[in-house]
C-alpha cells in the first residue's frame, strides 16, 4: 500500500472480514501499523477483531465489552478502546446512552479491565455537529479520558476544533466506497 511507504501508520476499517483480507499479511511485515475498528463490531466477530485490530472505536454494549475482555485475556492483548456514545439519542444509532455512560465506563474499567482511552460519537446528520462535539469533549473530560474519536470527512474540522484526537476521513482520502 503506497501510504505505508510514506510513513502513514493508522488505518480504519468498518468491517472485520474486509480487514482480515486486506491487512493480515501487511500487519505481519509492518509491526508499527495501527489498525482501527471504526464500524459496528458484532460479538461473533470479536475473536477475529481482537487478534487483528489495535483500537476499537465502537464499544456499545456490556455484552460486547465482556466478549472483548474475554478474548483479550486469551491472547494477552490490551486493545485501546473507545466507548461509542449515542450523543444525539437517536433510536437508529448504536451507542451507550448519555445517562448510562458513567456506570458503563466504570464496569468496563473496574470489572472487565478494559483499556478505555476515550469516547466516540456519530452526531445527527442534518444538524450542525459542533454542539454535539462540545458535549462529547465535556463528557470525555469528566471521565478524565485523553482521546476523543469524532468527526468524519464532512465535519472533521469542526470535530478537531472541539478536541477530537482521532478523525475518520476515509472518503476524503480514498474516495467514496462502492
């Protein structure tokens, strides 16, 4: 992959199976690469995901947290994980509700020993995302977390202004998916 030759080390994937096909061999010869699971992670794909990825940006349930914890212990790996927050409280989107966040975080940290490094969100599409990004920054700070995964190709500049440390700008770099 040409970007690797230029020193780019972080790549995001939405689907576990696509990532396995694209990255399994590349990661064997490029130990410095960081692979980020940015899409919805299903529990039946956790074993594969834990073996391949370095970051998970979409932790959105206790069941998923328990499965990640279990699989990490088996191979002595400690992924960097973001809790996905349903910041717009949209029924069609995944994520932990704002009201449940603190309790969920404490379970992940204290009971499951997960390495939670920050929060992630996908704000509502049709509204200026800035107020949601600002709210996420405040929640992240309240939990004393250092990283914040928010912003995509259409709104990453706003996300960065609000404190995002990880942005997902795949279509700006690679073009739209088929």
